[in-house]
C-alpha cells in the first residue's frame, strides 16, 4: 500500500496543485464576502474647516454590523484621540445585531471610564441595536434613538451539535444580566428593564425604550440630536458637566488598517476558515515536497487562525471535534477505507463546526450563515477526498501493468548518461536506471533486464544482441 500511495502522490501532484489554487480562490472569496459585511460602506468624511479656539468639535464613530475586537480598538483609539485633541464630545452611531462578548464588555468599560461625554445613538431609521449593541447603547452618557429603530434582545445563546439554538447556561445568563444591570445603574437608567433584555430577550421600540427609561431622548437626525442636547447636564465620573454640542464641527473617524485587520481576524467565520486552510495547506505541502505555496500559505493561515482564536470565545469540544474530523480525513488519504473514515471525518467536522463559536451575543442570523459555511466547507472537503480516493482506486487497479512482464527485455532510451547510474525513458515515463557493465550515453538504446524497487537494471542493446547471436 505504501508503494501505491507513493505512486498516487506523484501522479496526483498536478491535481493537488490545481486543488490548492481552487480551494484558495473559493475560501478567499468567502473571506472577502465576510469582510465586506464587517466594514463600513461609508468613505471617510473629514470636515476640514479649521475651528477657532472657542469652536465646538465632535468626533463621530459608526458601529455597523458585528461588534468585534476591531470595533473595540477603533473606539478606544478614537476616544484617546478625541481627548488628546480637545474634542468636546464623542458621538457613537449604532446599527448592530450583536457581536462578541469580551469586546463588548471592553467597550462598556472604556465608556464608563471616559473623561469625554459620549453620546450613543441608534441610527438611521430602521437600524437596530440588539444583543451586544444594546449594551453599548446603555453605556453612553446620553443614549438616544431614531424613530423606527429598536433595541434589546440580548439573551445569551448557544448551539447544539445538531444546530438547534437555545438559551445559554444559567451561569452565563446571570453574569451577562448582572453586568448590564451594573451599567444601567451607573448611567441612572432602568436596570430592571435592562436585565430583561438578557433574561427575557425583551425588545423595545424607540418609543417604548424612552417610556421605560432605557434611553434619554428620541431624535430624527444627527443635527436635531446635537441641537436638543446643547446645554444639557451629564454626569462624567461622578462630576456634572454641561454639554456643548450645538453647531459642532464634526469629524467622521474610520477604521485604520490595523483595526480592520483585527476586525477581520476577530470574526469566528474567518478564524474557522483560516484554521482549515492552514491544516490542509500543511498536509498538501508535506505530501508534495517542493511545492512551497501550500506549506508556506498553510503556516501563515494557521498563525492567523491562532491569532483569531485568541480574540474570540470558542467551544473547545467543537474545536476538538473539528481536529478529529481532519485527522480522519487525513487517515483516509493514506490508508484508504473507501469512504468509512471520510464519512466519520465529515460528520465530526460538521458537528464540531456547529458548536465551534462559543459567543453568546452573536445574532441568530449570523449562526444560520455560519452553519451554511460549515456545511459548504465540509462538502468541499468530502469532494476533495473522494476525488483523491478515485485516483488511488484507479492506480491500484492498474498496478498489474507494473509487473515484470511489462518491462522485461523491453527497449528504453537513455536520457541521462548511465555511468553506471542515470535515467532512461520507457513508455513516456522517466525512470532511474543502472547499467550492469560499461556505460551508455544519452540517446542510446538499452534493454531492461529487471527492476530493483524504483530502479531499472539495464544492459547495452549491442551486448544483448551479441548474447542472442
């Protein structure tokens, strides 16, 4: 079987290279689609007019899509810049269905410790501030919403290996509920209603949120919001401060390159894909020494995956099941069981992938998309293995062609001088050869006597003719 595997690895080399490029193109395409959904569509908007010493300046940061560690980095850097450059306030506009738990907690901590007034604003009309987004909304010194928006629905969730969605364990729910209570209490908002966001998955419209004391006001647009807030008093780190927001010159801050990279790697979908790219790349590279691209690309992808896994919360049982699935797929390649290990490997890959992201505040729609991603990658893996198995089966059926009768006493042409070892060409294939006596130059004909492993023993055709005569 080892000889069959070696022959298979040699003959499938071209197929492997094509498969590498195909897998890379498909997965990079998927990652591009994922990253497009995580970055803002707006171009940087910088209002360049130079204000006087007494002019009011505000910095605007938008949170669109999933909240990741890149979001945290952007808000932290933006707040530090605003404080250092003497801005009067920070306006955080939100349209998010949820996100990662730890980055969300970090953002809340940053907001609570801020020396600069922070206004959180769900905008535009039709936007949502759900799950992790509702935590950020409540963390602002002033919380506002646009008519037609909603907030809440922050119950932590978890998924079973069969893909069913349900509430997280009681410990997680109590922790998250206690945390949002603390923030609501600090901001003097209705902590009972805030807790119901978590324990009852409560969702409120803008009008209901205002009535329940979760937000401070409803405003149609940014300009109206800043006009209404001018002169209002907020409490910043225990001290009251008057807001100066009317006719403020605004600077729109966008993610820089490092924030975008962290935002990209902090997406569980990306980490999952990079993990598989890394493992498959190393397998293909080590199976085909000298190809360079698979092993180098696989090592880089695996390193990036580890960075991403350090950012997100993962279910280690799911990670273990994914690793087990990959092991079964590898074993199938080198000791073919003709589908048994492939089936086990794909099933483990799917079940592990379903529970891989351990993030309790991600939106249900995200989990649905992630399940489709897992199924797609698993199907691609199974297809690749089946193609390889078909190749192995074809080779094993044709092994009889490599018996003694195929080559004994057959003519071959020297392509690399035999003195005594070199190379010959036989039926279009290049083989190592050793001549029994004398030597043979390139282009001469030799006769094959026998084979030792992968080396042909040959003799000069002239000598063979002399013996026969």
